[in-house]
C-alpha cells in the first residue's frame, strides 16, 4: 500500500511534465509557423523588388522621399527584408529577426496609413510582386495582419524563453551570472 503512493506521485509528476512539454511544443510550432510566414513574406517581397530592379527604382523615384535617398531606399529596403529573413531562420537570432520584422511592418503600415489619409498627392506602391496589386485598403489590412502576427510571434517567443528559464538558475530563479553590483 505504501509503495502505491510514490508510483502515483511519479505518474502525476510525469503527466504534469508531459502537459508542460506539450504546451511548449505547441508554442514552438506556432512560433515556427509565424517565422515561416514572415520569411516567405519578406523573402518574396525582397526578391521580387530585386528581380524587377528597373521597375522598383522607378517606383522609388516617385515616392515622397528626397531624390538623393531613392537609390538608398531601393537597395536598403530589400536588404533589410533579406536580413530579416536571415535573422529569423536561426534560433540564436530569431528574436532579433522578429523585432526587425515588427519594425518593418510598423513602418510599412504607417506609410500605407498615411497614404490612405491623403498625406501625399501621388503615392505609388513599391512593394513588388503580387503585393503591389493590392488596393490601399487591402494593403492596410494585409499589413495589420502581419504586424499582429509578428507581435504574437514575439509574445510567444518571450513566453517560451521565460518558460525555459533562460538566464536563470534552475533551483533558485536567481540570475545565472550575477553582476555582483559591478
């Protein structure tokens, strides 16, 4: 009879551990799905801009930016999108990739919002590929969706890191590498 109690406790502990492991796996799967969608979005957008370079440069020349900045934007935006993809595919840099994706989506969404409010007389879309075929309202919804998706990815990623106790000792919860006040 006394031997049954430790066996039950072990079973219960295993069930709890399996439940936590299952939740962690679901969270990781969600993060990986979000990352995959962002890599596809930014990779497609960057490569389509670079593929149709002349068209992209012409579209940037029509943007409400200084003439001196046109070439910088035409190269810089696809470069940032490709950097974002690169950061997203590696576990060690995934958080940075999510932050860069969020920053890009907020900037792109803000630009679309200003275009919808009529901030400029003429506003061409330099997005590239099929995305450039969207109307401004559709573009805003598209960007808001991906902005929210990126925010959700960051939230899940932070929660996952916190759950694993990154930077904490497992027994006390204190910082693994205390600074000692220095």
